[in-house]
């Protein structure tokens, strides 16, 4: 493409600074989008944009991530508002499908095809002329050796990687990945994360959804957080992490000498309070600086000659973090 | 990602051909073939049953074919095919791999229809012709083949259109066959004129040398005219499917 059409909606400015939900060089724009299925509202007046690089789409189950991703690529029409890819409506302009790809979350893969045949089919639909493209795409996700195996026989992780290969074979400018690391083993996760980051570095718009904060942090510089179909937060991953870290947390610590450890803990600046939880047989520490505590606690245990048996955040579920963000 | 290498170009397989081959390979897996072949075997059994009917073999087969083969076997077999080539894929959540491509919707609709028609061509039509031979009426094999072919490809087009209109393709298709065609079509000639069951029966009867009078229905064109009528039905169904294809809301298998 020679030049991109102008954005359909100018990104909002706040005091001269761009709203963190928007990017200056947007390739995907979502403006005031609402989607509902019968009485269920999946997205509610959502506005944000995505540009080159990897953006994490974070939210608990049912937050509307999948619906947003499907709306982005045109699989689902928005009941209200607009979605544009490179300034074009993916529901009406089928040519824009040649510029984007979706890796859906669900395990479904076409029956009766080998991985090679599936990727070749997608390549044919997109008019890919590079004869080696299907093989290269399979190689890039370490599935080349299984190219002749039927996709029906694959594990969840292998199906996911095959779908990633089918997306990559089209060389998309916009790649939308819905929970792409589901089912992948640790080695494959590292490999896929490196692959997505590389695509982002090449200037592709890569949007990755997950409900695992740490996973998104490893992948994306920018994070968009959804909650109940609404935008809960957006910005750099550090800003999101800080926002989450700065809220009060409760950490359970079990040790071989709780009394001695408690005495040391109350002297720490990162600790706001310590209580003894008889039910859990441990100390519950209240902190607003979890990261500092994570460094100080092992040091304190070593200096006090206390053996730590268990350290566990009591309210560290993503759901609770999101609740804090949208409070 | 991929290691940069000199690009070896190939002429990509045309989208249309790719869709047809995919339809044959993926949409109609072995289990679906069995489901199509079962009613086809039923057609052969009806051919045998014609021997039990009193009278000349030609007339006995004509009566059996009109009621059982074109009224029951052909719609059910075509329903299995029609649901396989689109509705089942939409429900399974795999249709999005085709929909999310720059291929025009007409190519997707026509590719799916052609794929389904090929399956009908090698299953439904020959089994209906073979039923005539088994019934001892080889002269009816040609008309039976032609009527079954035109009727089943029309059905496939209709069921694809239904698949584009609703997620419950099989249920609505059955309702179409048994409520609209059988019940309403049996009573109202206007409905029967647009029905693949009634029109394929009219094609069959129109090409028989000596058709039984009871099979000739007033107001329904016979032979070639019935073929034209079904072609129009088929074109309209494919046009509706094409129009709806662009408006599909593919919310995934899990929904």
C-alpha cells in the first residue's frame, strides 16, 4: 500500500498528551464500539486503537477480549460504533482480509486435512505466490516435521501452532492472536513469544490477548485492559504493572518461626500491617509495595535465620487486580 | 521468523478451485460420506421393493420413485450434503478460516455449492438410476438420474442459503422439507412449483415414456420446464446465500 487512509476518528487528546488508549500511528481503530448478543452485552462503548508493535489485550474471562478481536477482523459486526483496519471496514471491504489474520482461541481446526494442506489452503485463499511459504510458516512454529499429520490428531498446543502458521503464511500486517499460548509447552511458549515480538519489531501490528498478566508482560510493551466489555486501563506495561503493584495486597507467609519473622516484618517500610492467621497457620502481611516486599522478605528471613515454608499472594488473582483498576 | 531466502514463486491455485477441493476434502469427511450413502442405499432398497408392487415394472418403479426416492431419500441425502458444506462448518467454528480471506463471497458460495454438487453427482444421482435398474425398469434410469441430479443440486443450494440464514441449518432444513414442501407443497401448487421434491418428480415423470396419470400434477411444469424452474430456484437460493454470506456473524464454536 502506498499510503494509509486518514484515521476515521481523531484520537482524543488530554492536556496535549495522547490518551493512553490510543496510538498516534493506528492501524486498528475501535470507536465507541458496542456488541451485544441478545440481552448479553459483550462490548460497551469501547474506544481504543492499536498500532505497529505488540499490544497485549488483558482481561479476565468474559471481559470481552474475544468479542473485540472478532469485531476487529470483521467476524462479528458491532451493533454500535465502528471498527476500522487501515481505515477500512472489515465487514464490508473483503480486500482488507488480505492484510490481516486471526488466530482464534477455540481448538477447532478443519477436519480431514494435514497441517500442510491446511496452511496451503489458507495460502491459496490469500493468493500467496511463494511456493515455500507454507513450509516456512510451519517451520517458524516448529510444526514442519508434522506437516503430513492430520490436524485432528494434534494436541491443543499443536493445533494452536498450526493456526499460527496458517496466519503467518499470509504475511499479515495486522495479526490478531486470541490466547495463542494456550496449550503450548514452556519451550514453545518461549519460542512463540520471541516470534510475536519479532513480528512486532518488524512493524506489524500484533494484538495478543491473555488473561495471564505475566504472559502479556513478557510479550507486549503496551497493554489494553478490558473488564466487563469496557476499557479498564491502557498504557505501557510498566504503568499497568505499577498501577497494579501500588494497590494494597495481602500476602500469606508460612515459616518455621512466625513470631520472630513478624517482629522483623513490622520494621520493614513496605509492610503496612501483620496479622497471624490461625486458620492458615501463617502470617498475613498487608503491603502497598509488593515488589519491595518481595525483595526484603527473603533477606529478612535469612538474617533472622527463619525458614520460609510458603509465600503466597492471597488476592493476586487477575480478577482482583482488575477490580482494583476499575474501582 | 523465517530465514530470508530467494523466493520461489508459483502460480497459486485459484481461490475457487481451492475452495472446491477443500469442500470435498474437509467438509465431507468419511462419517458424512457414510451419512450420505445410507439414504442412497435406501434408494436401492426401494428399487427392490418395486418388485413387490403389482403391475408393470416401469409403472411400479415410477410410483415408488415419486413417493419414496424423490420425496424422502433425495431430500435427506441432500440435506446431509448441504449441511456439511456450510452449516456444520459454521457450527464447528472452522468456517472463519475461509471467511477471513479476500476471496469474494460468491466464490465461497459457488465453491461450496459445486463441492456439494459433486458429492451429489457421485452418490444420489447414480443410486437413483441404479434403483431403476434394480426395479427392472432400465428405461427409467436416465430420467431418474437427471431428476435426482437437478433436484439434489437445487437442494444443496437451498440448504447453503439456509446455512447462511440460521445457525441451526439441519433443523430448519428438515422443517423446510417436511413442513413446507411435503405439507404445504402437497396442498398448494404455488408452493410445489418452487419445491425441489415436486419439481424433480415432475422432471422424472416428464421424461418417462408412459407415466402413471396419478403422478402428473396440474399446474406443475413437466420435463425440461421443470428443470428450468429448478434452475431458477437454485440461482435465487445461491444469490440469497451470497448476500447473507457477507453478513454472517461468526461468533465461534464456543458460543
